[in-house]
């Protein structure tokens, strides 16, 4: 065996010129082999042809013609059906010229039907030899590579293309196709059987399948969820092909396969946007967004451009975030009539913001600027209070002064019965916005409250993905932690509809769907990447999960309602909370005290004042 491998390696190491010479001599032998058996049938004018001159003439004419036609430029390792068609056509031309040669030089020419038979025989022999050489080359080239047992889910065009790509690359061993169409069950593609998805879990276990490749680029979200959830009983890596456009353009290669995106499994099929409703509050308006470089703020900017506001004033104090946003929006803003103004600045500077509102005649404000990372704010409480609370107060004051039509605060589920400083500041900010709405009829102030968004800064999903890619461990705070998840695109789409529903003083809640246990999320993300969590049932798993304990101020679960009461709106995923509020006078008095304590760097007193504003805040310690 080692001798054979050594010989094969030496043959492969030969220069390309010598390898082509070997193929050329093989073709000479095969042409002779195609002609020789037909001599018993060579009849010319009733006499048997006993001369063997054509055994020499035919290769002497065919081989140079084949060479001129490019027959020896092909890479045998990647031979396909098109190469066979070309070979057949080139041989037809070669034998045609051989036939003409016989006529010109007065040779005894076999009957035309004999030449057709020779052409078919030589085409078959040479094609078969090339396929054998191709498979031999591929087996040697990839001899040391371990091939995974793989199932392709989807027996359509994408599945067939993927199967061929994998065969060429010799990366995976395709054991079966799976398809939802009962009419395909039991049929075969290139010798590979198509099975029913009902038997897939048992098939995976019995055949030790390691990968399931979803080859359905147009699959609906609900069907993708169904397929992935049906594989919960087994541990396999689940990958999917790229878009249909990439497949159609011939760009489908095995490197394009990617794990099923966990975002897809957490996402919902949501109701269509009420475009007319959104346009009413956005179209031709002059809009200001604070914190435009953040995850929510940048998506707001992106979606707002679809509804053609007159101007979009974006304020961001982080230079790199603003730079990224400019490049992100450039290709969109250049194709629409909206004027986009990028402002590098801090909303804590009253005069600066006041000048902007005056200069651009701002009509609508989306206030998305905030510190939102619970542990960081817990370690920097005064900064969190100043940014989330005091700056919101200042912005509301300036909005009243400049007769802003609509003001919408982007709030958080952590504002509900807060257990941390960040949540308390967001709840206090909500109270400020609600109270501000009572001061001026011309100005409408509202709030939208929702939970975690997938992919935002600090989200657990990208953290888990990074930890899995690095080989673990996955860190979770507590196995009992439950969170709601929503994509940024969905959340912002609902926020825009909230803005159109707002009448003033409203606290809107977004339906976040079903809650997800964080530990279940970790298991599913590991599974999608083909990894096994190491636990009591799988002591030899790939990745550990480490429980690090709840961070300061963190809850096991989040809520959206304080009073437990809400009413439906005209949108099925948007609700309006019924909650108590504070008189503006009490809020203003508390704000002035907090501002004084911040100026003196008196953290304990500032926190006590904040606690008076938000009595439901469960303070465990004051550092």
C-alpha cells in the first residue's frame, strides 16, 4: 500500500508536459483498441480488408488534430460532462479528416457505418479512461483528508450543484439527499438516494452523519426553523448555502457554506409595516436622532431614509461610530432626496443642541443616546445618571423651547422595576418625558420600551459566537436567566410605527415574542456550529459552559410592564402601557438636586435622589 502511494505521488509530481505525453500515448492505444476489433467487419467491394494500415494512419492523423483542438489542455482532475461532449466532437472531426485522407490518397476506406462505430467506441473508451484517472487523482490528492458523512437537505438545483462541488473538493461524503416532496422519496441523484425527513434523525444516528447542509436558498423562515428544530435530537453541524443569486452566477463554492444564523431562528415573521402611517409622521419632516452611531440609532437612520424625511440631523459623540455610520449610509443617502447632516457632538451641551434645533428647524426627535451596559453603568454610576437622566431632561427642555412636534424616547425593559442604576436612570428618563408632555399642547412626548435586540452592542449572541469560534468556554451568568430577543431591523420598524401612533404621554411596548433561556441559546448556537456542549451527559464534548454568576444589578428575567396593565393599539405587536406618572414640579426639584450632587461628585446623595424618583428601584448596595 505504501509503495503504491509512493508511486502515485511520484507520478503526480511529474511536470505537466510529461503527464500530457502519458495521456497522449494512452489515447493512441485507445484509438487502436477501438479500430482493431472492427477489422472483421471491414468490407470493401465484397472483399475483406486484411491490411492493418489504418491502425497506424488513424492515430497519426487524430492525435495531432486533437492536440490542435485543445484536447490536452484540460485538467483531468476536474473533468465533467462538458469535457466528454468536447472530446466526442473533437474525435468526430479527427475521424472525418482521417476519412478524407483515405479518399485523397486513394486508400482502401472502410464503410462509413464502420467509422461511426469506431468513433462511438473510441469516445467511450477515452471518456471512461479519463473518468477513471480523474477519480484516481482525486483519491490520491485528498488521500490524507478525513471526509465527513454529510446529508444535503434539498434535492433541487442548489442541492445538485452543492453535491457536485463537494465531490470535486472531496471534502464531504454525501450519504443522502433529504427533501420535503414525497414524490422524490426513493429516487436517486447521481447514485445518492433521496430520503424522507421523517426518518432523518434515525438516519443520522445510524449512519453517523456529522453535517446537514441546507441547500434551499429560497426557504421560508418558518420552514428553516422547523427543519433546525426537528434536528434537536441529534448533534450535527447545520450549514446553509448562500443566496440564489450566488448560485445562479456560479459562485457557489464549498467555502461559501455557513452555519445557520441564530438570528434567523430568533426572528419572527412580523406583520407588514403600515407604510402610509409611517410616512405621515416622517415624510418631508426635519428629524434629529441622538446617538445615531449606536446599534439602534444607526438602524433608525437607515430605515428613516426609506420614508424620505426632508432632513436627517444625526448627532453622535463617538468619532469612530460616526465615521462608520457615514460610510454605511453613503450608498443609501446618495440615491434619495433627503439631506443628511452628520454632527460630531455631545447633547449635554445645551447651547450646542439649541443652536442645532434653531438652525435646522427640527420637528421630530428620536432620542436613542444612552449608556446601556448594566455592569459598566453600575461601576460608573454618576456618569450613567448624568448621561441617561440629566441629558434627557435637558433635551426635553430644549424641545419645549423650540416647539418640537414629536419627541420619542427609546427606553428599555430594564426600566421596569429596576435592579440596577442603568434601569433606574431609564425609568426616571421615562418619567421626565411623560411629565414634559403635560407642559405644552403643541409638543408631543412619548416613549417606546423594548428588550434585547440581536446584534446590538453588548448582545449575548455575538459574544457566544465569538466564544464558540475560539473553542470556548461559553460564559453565562446564571442557568435560569431568561431574555426576550428581537432583531434590530424589526425593533426599529416597530419604533417608526410607534412614532406615528403617539398622541403624547404614551408608553408603548413592543411585543418581544417568546422568552428564551440563555442556556438553551448557548446549546443551540453550539449545535449550529457542529459543537457538543460538555456536560454530565456528554463528558467528552467540545465546549464547556461556565456559570459566572449574575452581574451587579442584573435580573434573572426582564419585564415590560410596571403596573401589569396595557391596552392594544391598531398594530398587533404594539401595546400601550397604563402607568402612573409624577408631576413635573417634583421631577424638576429632584433633577436640580441630582445635578447639584453630580457637580460635587457626591454619588451617594445623587443615588438617594434617584431612588426617590424611582421608589421601586431595588438598591442592593451603594458603592
